[in-house]
């Protein structure tokens, strides 16, 4: 009986895994601050303070991502460098595909909502972000 109860709970938890819908991708837009990176071996690197923030602009399965530095007055310092991306849906997942003159790579969107974002590389490295709130907020 205990085994059956555990199986029911396990099945319920798996069934409650939130899938990302295409309209959820609009949540990519904005400023994101890295919280931690989890490596495939389970090691975690925490970021308590980062000097750069990720700015993402997304529309119609395309966009760009760039690093910016927040200033005390609420503005940002940035360069013209940006990584262009395209998003594809593969089975029930969304992947961001990047390419430049030197490299190409991808990240799977694991989680995206108003406050949190998680990306995972094919090598199993997970990047966890939180929505950036200004220094004065």
C-alpha cells in the first residue's frame, strides 16, 4: 500500500511540471541578474553581486542578448556588442540558438516567468537568473 501511495504522489508531481507556452516567451524581455550556475557534477557557483546584467529583447522567435552595467542613477552602460538568437520549438521545449563569426551554441529554456529564468546547455550546465531590480528599488 505504501508503494502505491508513493507512486501516486510521484506521478502527480511529474504531471504538475509546468510546460512553457509560446506566450511565456514574452517574459524573456528585460533585465536579468545571474543568481547561480549549477554544473553537471552538482557543484554550484553562487553570484551574490555581479557587475553586469543580461538585457534580452525578444519578439517573434528572434531577439538579442547583451551585457549591460547598471549605474547608480538607474541608467545602464553598454557596448554595441549583442548576441543575436532565434528560438525553436523542439518537441515540448524551446531552445535559444546563437551564432557569431567564431561560435554557435544553444540553451534550452527550462523556466521562464515574471521573476525567474533558467537556461540549460546541452552539456548540462544550468544558469539561474532573477529579474533585475534597480539599486534603488
